[in-house]
C-alpha cells in the first residue's frame, strides 16, 4: 500500500491533525487500501485497520475506508471483531454468490451489489460469455465503510480517486462512499446495456435481412446473458428505493437525494433490460419462422428434383423387366428414342417446377 502524500488536511479548529504512533501495515494481497478521511481529506500515512479505527475514534471525527479483495474467513475475522460486523453478513461477504440486497444489523448496514463487465469479441472465453459478473459487498457503520470485492473486474480505485478529488462530497461521511460505489456500479450497468443494445441491433438487422442465414444459437446466447444482467439489476431496485426514502439514519439526509439519482438510472437500466428480453423473444420467433420457411423451400427443391429423377428411373425400370414382348424392343432406334423421351419428360417437369418457383 503506497504512502500517499499529504493533502493539506486541517481540523475544525484550523490546526494540523495530530497523529499517533502506529506500527507499519502488514503486507497482504487481500487488503487493497486502508485510509482515514477527516473533513473529506485523506490523512497522510499507512494504517492497519486497528490503528485506523483507534485514530478515528480518538479524534471523534472522520471515518475509515477499507477495501478488500476476495478475503478468506480467517482474514476477515479480525476486521469483523474490530468493527463489530455481524457473523451472517461476514459469511455472505466471504462466500459471495448472493442476490443484491440491503440488510441492517444493529448499527451496521450490509449491502450486496452485482458487478458486470461487457466482454468484447476478442476477450470472450471459450464459453462465449458476453457479460462477466462479480459481486461487491459494502459494510457501512457510523465511522467506517468496508468494501469487499469478488471478481477480477469492477475495481474501486477510480471511485476512491473521484471522491478524494471532491472533499465536500466525501465530508458527508461513510454514506457518501456507499453512494459513490452504488453510482459506479449502476453506471457500469448503463455501459453494458448500451453495448448489448448494439449487439442486438446487429442481430435484428441480420434476422430481417432477406436471404441471410441466421445463427439461432447466438440469439439464445444473448438472451441468456440478458437474463444474467436482469438478475443483477432488478433485485437492486428495492434497496435503492429504501436508501432514497430514509431507510436508516446512517445515510445522511444530504446523501439521500443522490441515491434518488442512482435510483432513476437503475430504473432506466431495468426498462432497457426488460425491452431486451421482449425483443430477443421476438427475434427468436422470427428466426424460427425464417428457418422453417427455409426448410420448406429446401424440401420443395428436393421434392422437385426427386420427381425429375424418378421419371427416367421409372422408364428404365420398366424396360429392365426383360419381358419378351415389349414395345419397340427390336426397333433399331428404340434406345435413342427412349433416351429422348426421358430427356423430354425431365425438361418438361423442370420448366413446370421453375415456373411454380420450386426450383
């Protein structure tokens, strides 16, 4: 963890904040960052979680923001004891695979969000996934916020940088961090839905293009990915409404209006995802109808050629019965005459089928 430069922090009495002696933070690959924020500014130094919370509570102002990436149960237990996290929420944060939700445990809020990332064609795996999903958990307390990330994408470094560049927003407390995280996640929903919209537009143009072969498997794949996105978006609607309506006093009144904006963006994404599902269902029906029509056309062509081929086959079969008394068997021009009859019959049938657009 880097030792960040001082941001010129001053306390409420315009004096430089005092710092207490602390031990160096241990090196770990699951702690992404641990920082103290007072009056919207980051306190200089490198902190362990115990030193950070002690410093905040000694000051009586500010909060701690700790970012974790896929911690194990043993790794997160120390944090849970220090900050008083509920064991059920800790279990959810470790094992992941949760639905988006918002829960309140005494003086702590626990929120789960699904993160998504659109995979371009060159980055898609052998399973041909279009949307890669992950999870993000947020523990919110009076003087701390802990983010737990699962997955290789949706890092929060950009969110942290943006909030640090806006001290006035960050000074609103831990709920401002929760809003920043939620806003970032919903913004990625918008980006993914716009990318999926482009893919669906291409598929739609291909489906309704005359004389083109449509890959129905691609539509089913797209529909599966839209359902995956829907499972991430729709369950989040109710938690956002609760945060915007004052579900808990841990969300500052000034932050509540920002959650309404996030709620509006989420509603837009929900509408887009719902329209995607309906449109893809329509495209599936249109594709199946197009495939059925193509199969009928192919069957007509096959039937026409079978009828043409069966005519000379029938004549040859009759003369192949080797009866003694058969017409024109002893005639000198019998063989070429039969060939002319066969060819003439085939040409007549070919013209009839071509006129009826079977060929």
